């Protein structure tokens, strides 16, 4: 079975009078159904990894295969379409539209995939039920708790049926109890077969994954995080 993420000597250097090597050349395989955390302190290169893995930025060298597709050969509009179809993003900030209901926020994520309106509504409700928000379908984001807002954001990320769920510090804005509840949701998604990659600075979050990848000074390694 082909990996979801396959880095072959992928690197990123920002040009300038003093070039900045944000990500050193690295190889990485993340297989379908894995739950992986990418761990490192601030400024270590986690955001660079996220941007490359999420097709938000192209590497300056190497090849990146997303679900078997070499993204280096794609034009920008093709990359954008692949990103919309294959990757679900969950961020530390929830990025919900305040004047739309919970269901409408999830529905809007499918417009870029040209999903018919009736299908969008059903899929949005199905994903909200999946993350435990069946009782909040018509609520306004302003009436939700932080945990409920993040659950909505997760449902939005899942609505496009992505092959990869890419999470950037998904518990960073939450208290410890609510954070554990969100990690329980991610555990459940992984158990159902979803490929989950979480970017984090927290060893506690990393302990919930199958394996952890350390990044420090732009160097990626399979060094184990204490469990």
C-alpha cells in the first residue's frame, strides 16, 4: 500500500544574502492509517514541515509524493485542488464564520470540491454527529465552548473525505480537560482508519500517537519522544 506522505530528500531554503535552511534534506514515510506527531520547540521547523506537507509551500529541493502523486510536477491550481480534495486541516485557532451556523460552517468547506448542496448538508451533519455535536447542528459558533468549536473545525476538515488529517497545535487554545477530549476524538478517528498527523510542541500530546518525529533546527529524525 502506498504511503500518504513520502518525502524524498525534501528541503526548504529561503534565499537571500544569508540563506536560511528552514528544513534540511529529509526522507519520511507516513503510511495510510498511521497516527504521527511531529514534535519540536518553537522555531524548530514545524511550521515549515506543515506548509510543505499541506501543499501550502513548495520545497526548494526533493520530491514530495502525496498519496502517490508527485506534487512537484503540478501547477499551482492543481496543487490547490489536490489540497482541497486530499487534506483536511485543523488549526489552533478555529477559524469559524461567526454569522453562519455550525452546519453551514462545515458545508462551506465542500464548495471548493463542487459537492452538490443536498449532499453537502447530509455530509456536514454526518461529520458533526461523528465528532459528538449532533445536538449543536444549528448553533452559532459564538455560543459554543472552545472544545465544541474545535470539534466543529474537525468536522469541517473531515467533510471533504480527505486521505490526510493535518493538525497544527489543535489543543493549544484549550484547557487540559478539553484538550484530552479533543485528543480522544483524534484517537477515535485514527481507530476508524484515518491518517492523522499532529504538529505539536507538547510531549503529552505526542504520547497519544503511534510514533513521534522530532524536528530541531530544521533536522527531521525518528528520535523517540519519552513516553
